[in-house]
C-alpha cells in the first residue's frame, strides 16, 4: 500500500503531462482548421491591404482571398483590383492564418502548383 502512495504523485504528473500534450496536438490540428474557417479570409485580406499600401503604394479597390491554406505552404490565393486600374484583376498569395502565417508575413507572387 505504501508503494502505491509513493507512486500516486508520479501517476498524477504523468496524467497531467498526457493531457497537456494531447490538448496541444488537438489545438494545432483541429484548432488550425477552425481558426482558418473563422479568421482565414479576414487575416489574408488584411495582409493584402498592407502589401498593396506599403509595397505597391496603391489604393486597393476590391479583394477576395481564400480562407483555407489547402496546399499547406502558409499562403492563400487572393485576387484583387486597384483603384488606378479597376478592370484589371491581379492574383497573389498572402499569408494564411495560423502558425505558418506568423512566420510568413505579407504577400508574394502566386506560384503555379506543379505536381
């Protein structure tokens, strides 16, 4: 019985570690999808607005970004128009919401998806 009492704190500690690691894995997988569903489009369009204002030094007229990073490269596809050329639609990739979006900031040229 005294052996069980001595190992009880160890069992509690192991249980807490398992719960913390399991919660972290869940949040990184399911939480990422939920976060992209709720915030993905807004986040990417914010990155696009910043890119157009600071890099292109133009005024954004309209934009549409995908909410999900389907190819897991940290960017989502966006289409936009500028006030100076409202009839010309341009394509670009902007940082996606999530951990990759913290590493990848702003926008970049949209690359073809060769597989």
